[in-house]
């Protein structure tokens, strides 16, 4: 009888875990884009990260079981200006030799209605971690989906700006991160 009770408890635990499973998605990197928009000398510029890994489990009906983890290779930055990219990778901004990756991991989701969601998670850059809200949409089309959204961050909150780059006169503190990820089940 005791073994039977234990077996039932284990099966119920497995069943409740399966009931809270979110859909796993694989990112098609060639059709996806992870970008940022900054302001330099009063003019906006866009950069992309060409290398990143994403782990995405998302289901609008299972927000409690959903999660995103994105790890970005900051050395892969490309703003179409080699001199600027060298500065971005350098010790005063990303310090990519010391901290080669940035990471975002969700802690929860909120349905905003109308197909819009809010993810709250931890963003780590230069070994500094802050809470960051990310607004996004998730549109499913059969076995594929688009995950599109954005977040606003202040680069100085993460130490991205040392020495002369702490001054926001030439490079603004506000940065907008955007993404359009093509997902497959």
C-alpha cells in the first residue's frame, strides 16, 4: 500500500509538471535579428549582434511555465562602422575581453491583452545585473511563430561607459534593444 501511495504521488507530480509545460521554440538565426539603437553626436545609429543563443519556451496559455534565456556574444556587435565597433567592444564600453557575453533571463510574464505581453527579467552586462521589462508580441502561424519586441535600458546602469564615455554629451545614456525572432516548434 505504501509503495502504491508513493507511485501515485510521483505520477501526480509528473502530470502536474506536464500540464504546466510551455511550448519549446527554436530560433532560426538567419531569419532573426537582435539589434540596438543608440545615439551618437545627436544622431541615431543601429547595431546588431550577429551571434547569440536563445532558449525559448513560450505559450500564451501557460505563462507561468514560460521562459526566455538569451546569451549574447558582445564581440559580435556590428554597427557598420569598424572604428565604433572597436570602441563598443573596448574596455570603456562592453569590455568584451573581460565580459564576453550579456545575458537576459525572464522571471515572469504578464498578458497585456491584444496579443501583447510583458516579460520581466534580469539583464546582465559587464557583471552588473538589473531588472528589465521587455514588451513583445508572439504570433503563431502553424509550426512557426514570430517573437517581436523591445526594451529600453540605460547603458550607464550597467557600467557601459567608463572614463570619457561616462559623459552622455556624445553618446546618449538611453539605448533601445529590439528583436524579431523567427521561431520553429
